[in-house]
C-alpha cells in the first residue's frame, strides 16, 4: 500500500477493534482515523472515582452496568462509525451486550473535562453522542471548576449545576456535587 504525504490511511472498524485489544495504549476511532489518547491528571482520576462510587450501587439496583474509562462507546452516524472511551458509561439495556469491548446504547455518559479536552467534550462529543439511541444524559464535569453540565436527550435540555445536587433521570437519582469534588484540595 502506498501512503501519500499528509494523508492518513483509513482503518476499518474490524481492524481497529482487533488492534485495540492488543494495544497497550487506548485509541479513539473517528470514521477510519485512529487517535492515541493521553493520560489523565490526579484531579481527573479523583473526580471519576468519586462519581463512580456514587453511581455504582444505584446502577446495580437497576441491573445496569457501570464502566469507568475502559469501555468504548460506539456511535453510528449514517455510514460512519466512531468509538470513544468515556470516563464513565452506564449501560442499562440488556440487549446492548453483544460486544465485550463496547456499548452502543448507554443511557448515561460522563466526561471529565480538562483544559486540553474541554473543547472536544463540549463540541465534538456533544454532537456525536446525540446520535446514540437510548442516551438520556451526557454529563460534563469540569475538573478545575466545581461545575456539572447535564445534557438531556431526546429533549435537548441543558442544565448546569454549580452547587447542591443534579438529577440523573437514567438512575432516578440525585448526585451531590460536593461529594463528586470531595477528594480535591
């Protein structure tokens, strides 16, 4: 195969999924292009863990599967496919367990935004995730400022929480924002 300068080869979904199982580095897949992911900060990890702890028992009670950082979400937009690694992914549809490597119909996705990822989380992923069947909420937690943005589907409603609690309809629960940030200085 000849590769022209400046043109990246297009990788098939099957090749991406096969290679991702063998890779020590996580990669996102954007319509044939594969991008390596960077590591996360301590603040990012502490927020993800606190939110995961808050959601875990709620998810179990509803028969849902809660994944943290290592489960891909598949987004289909027309003929194109995209795979992302959300920080937290909640899958409640028992019919969405065909692949051990990704979910295609989660009800909740959470991204923890840093200065380097905020633009992607608030634009690219916000746009992409709305194509996911059954997605009820996309939550962006800011790692540096106490703030949660909750995007509700299919209504297209956007709520912002900077104190108190925010509601997750997917789990019929209120999440205390103070608890999410409790381990940060």
